[in-house]
């Protein structure tokens, strides 16, 4: 073979590899999966996508500028129910799973889609008919457009058993706190309701933490709970007994699970995984997106002040420290140099302010992976210094005394602290059992707070 032929083949091979890489797609962030047969519908980039259960390149189903979410696939696998904002408010829509024009079904506000009943009705959550801020479960029949609210004062999620006679449901909606292992009064629990005239009974009252997202299969209730320390997939008998754990993930919580044909597809971190209930096999679903990823493009900020979260003057009024998008900037009152205080990638700051000497910045920073008190040189030259290191609770506000010897600060545990700059000690001085501390202010002589 002649040398130039070999070169031509090498060039062709390289071009071919580049072409394969270009068509390989990019991995995204996948949420709220819905499963039917060998098809997954999920949310990414605020749109609905469809992909094979075996993985591969996903197909975008929706492209509206608003958010489409909480997809659920009909029992026959032909229709997707979801919430969207095509006309403004969040309402219930359906569309063919192969693509097509969505159909709007509600006009009174929908929180999310719960799923489908075995006879083809859409279950969704709404507070439109509640006299209290409670979420109820509704049934919508696409054949007749008839809507019925289940006679339960609170029901935010649920699934019927195989014959449709018993509902396993979650009373309370997600209470909004991202606190891990929440065990407060609004923790989600699973309940059982056997129909009209019957009183609902709690199934997971033995555990004060979260139990949610019930799914029915082969005479058992599968659900998500954090009773082992992390949110994992468990199951129980219909009476709440015979608990079994099916996943044992540590570090990341299982989220957004959907059951179909003996398999559960669920979100773990940014990825989707599938659990085979018969074999116990648990594998990742490798999905890529053919997308322009427009939301990741660099954009010029037209109104920078809208991104500023705090601004504090120096004692002499000559400078101001601005905090915006987690970064610190020191600007002169008149002509001078704008200082962008250097920081490590991934570190964010809150409520930066000057120490009384005007040469040092005090900030709440997560540079140690927990929000602690730090100081930084105001001129941007030099190393930062970490002051506190407890890392047990989120700190809110920090205010130095006028003489610079003490720093008052409070935290999410409703506790007020004084940090001694010279002694490097942190002392609790007060605790409020009812509400947060606010509006810290020192007396001019630094003797009173």
C-alpha cells in the first residue's frame, strides 16, 4: 500500500471518530422519571424527554419556554399526562407519547400530576377546592372530562391497589425544607384508605421521618423513606408490616421513582437508575441529550444591581463592599480601583462587610464546605483566615463591634453567639425558642449588643 493511501485512511478514521463523538450527545440532569414498558419519560431543561429504558439518545417531547413537569404515562402506554404553563398558569395537559399537540384539561390550577388509575383516569393534586392550604387528590376522566375530588381532606400523592379498591396515599405535601432526615410535624407519612365511608389509617407511624411516593406491585406497597439514614426504596405489605429494603444508597437520596412492569426507575443525583424487583438488579440508565443547551450560554447582565445581595460601607465612608452572586467586590466612593476579592472556584460568600480597621472584610463563607466566619484582605492581596469551625448549623448574620474585638452572629438554631477575635473563642450568649434573632446593633462603646 502506498504511503499516501495510509494517510488518507488515517484521516478518514479520525474524521469518523470525531463524527461518532459529535453524535454521542451530552449527559444532562434528569428528574421525575415516568416508566411504561421499555420507555422512560423524564424532565430535563424544564422540558419533557423520552428515552428507551436501555438508555441512548433522548427525544425532546416539549419545547415551551415555561416548565413542563411531573409526567405520568397512561396504562396503555400511549399518552403522557403532565403539568405545563402554555397559557400562563400551571395546569394539567396530556399529549401522545410519540409527540403531538398537548391538550389542556384544567382551568383552576394544578400542583402536580400524581399518576393514572387502572381504568384510565388521571390523578392530580390541587388545592383549588380546599378551604385550607391543603392539597387534595382529583380524578379526571379524559373520555367525559368529568372531575371528581376524593373525599379526603389531605392527599398529595397516592396509588390504588390492583383492583382499585384501596388507596395508599401521602397526606401532606412536601413541606419545603431541604433539611436532611426531617422529623418535624409536617413529615410525610403513608396512609391507607379503603373507600367511601371508611376512615383512613396511618401505615408508617412507627417512624417519625419521611415516607412518601407509594407504588403498587404484586401485592406490596413500594415507597421511598429515609429510615436507614438516606432516602431509599423500601416495600411493605398492605397492612404496613413486613418491611423490606431494596436499595442501600449512601450519600445521595433516591428521588422521583416510578414503577412499571416489575421495574422501578428512579433519580439518584443527576442520573436515572432502574431497579428490577424480580432479580434485585440495579443499574444506571445512560442517557444523552441532543440539545443546544441554550441555558448554559454566557449572557451579559443588563442590570447588575439586580444581582447584588448586600452592600456595606466602611467606617470612614471611603469604600463599599458589595456581595453579588456569592462574590465580593470593594468599590471606592470616588475615583479609584474596583477590587474583586479573589476566591477559590465553587466558594460563595454572603453578607460581606468591613471590619472597623477598613483593611479587612468579614464574610459568611462556605470555603470549608460549611458556612463559617472568615476574614479576607479588603485590597484583595493576601490569604483569608477562617474564624469559626463548628459547622453544626447554618450561620445567618455577623456584625463586628465598633472596636473590632468582638463579632456577634446568630444561626438557624435560633442561637446568638459572640466571637472573641483576640482569644479566638466562640461563646453562646442567648437562645430564642420561638423565632430568629434579627437587627443586630452594637453600642458605640462596644459594651452593649
